[in-house]
C-alpha cells in the first residue's frame, strides 16, 4: 500500500507506509537569537565536527542540500552537488575561506543532510538512518525581539543502539553550548505521523518549514513546551 505523505518534500511522494514508520530519537535545538549564526563558517566547522560520526552509515554516503538566495535579486544560489565533507562545507557556509566575499550577498534559508542520500532512501523505500536540518528564523520578520535565531534538528534511527545514542546526546550537548541554545527538546518519533487511512503528515524533513510549532506568531508567545504542536520533553542537561 502506498502512503499519501502530504509532504513538502517531493522525494517522499509515493513511498510506502514502512518508510514513514521508521523510528528515531529526535532533538531540536533552538539557538540563541543574538548568538553568531550557525551557518557561519566559524560556528559550522564546530557543529559539523560533532555530527560527522553520525553521517557515516553502512547504506551509503550522506548528501547535503542548502537553499539560499541573493539579497539583492532574490535569486537562488547554486552550490552544485554537496556532501558532508570539507569541500562542500566551504561552499555553502557564510564567511568561509571560499565565500568570505560572496556570502555577504546571500540570505541563508535552510540546509539539510540525509545519510544515506535521499535518492538512495527513495530507491530502497527506507527512510535515512541519520537526518539533520537547520533553518533560519531571522527571515520571518515577526519581531526584532526573536525568541530564537535558528532551528537545528538532529534525528538518529533508534536501531543504531544505546552506545550510539549516548554519543549523540553528547554531540547535541556540545552543539547546544556552541550556539547558546535558548531551548533543547527531545522525543522518540516516527519519520511521519499517521493521518487517516494509510496517510502520513509532518515528515521530519518538513518540520523545519511547518508543523513543529502551533499555528500563530511563535516569537510573540512564551518559549516553552506549549509552543510546539506535538508533545516534546524539555532537556535541561542531556548528559545527566
């Protein structure tokens, strides 16, 4: 039976229910609103180092894609094929040795990574073992007093085992410290949420765009668990 995912990601259209049923431990890190942007080279080179061990999976290499536009004309910035490697990181981050001058004209929207790549996942009809996304909240224009500056989401297949997940906790804790996290939450969740007869909604790859928060101006209400559309557990010290 085919699922009707109701997803923003065209790669997910027509996949089976088994794809959306895959279970993950998911962390969401909301960065401080006034800390250095995590897509800047200075911060990203630390983040990518903490997450790199989880991008290496037996099913294949990780693939990365980033959506950015030019500030003057709003044109998409083309980066070509990207992976989780230093050559690719230098291409899309802001202020890297390769983009120090050109990135001044870019507006960062989001970046995501699938391990293995989305094409492999589609071919195998199996969701990724590791997923990461980062989206920019500064583009929303709700208020100058933003509650947080960016959304970072990290998801690891529960089948990876307790040792691997303990390592991920430490990595997320390290990242939260580097980005001056305003809030960190965690939950166990399937790739998609069942909706109706054989349908799924709010895939993990959609949450950076829609579905993570309740409808309404999220920067104009308290930053607490009630702002999320699903139940999450607040993480005060994830190494505890």
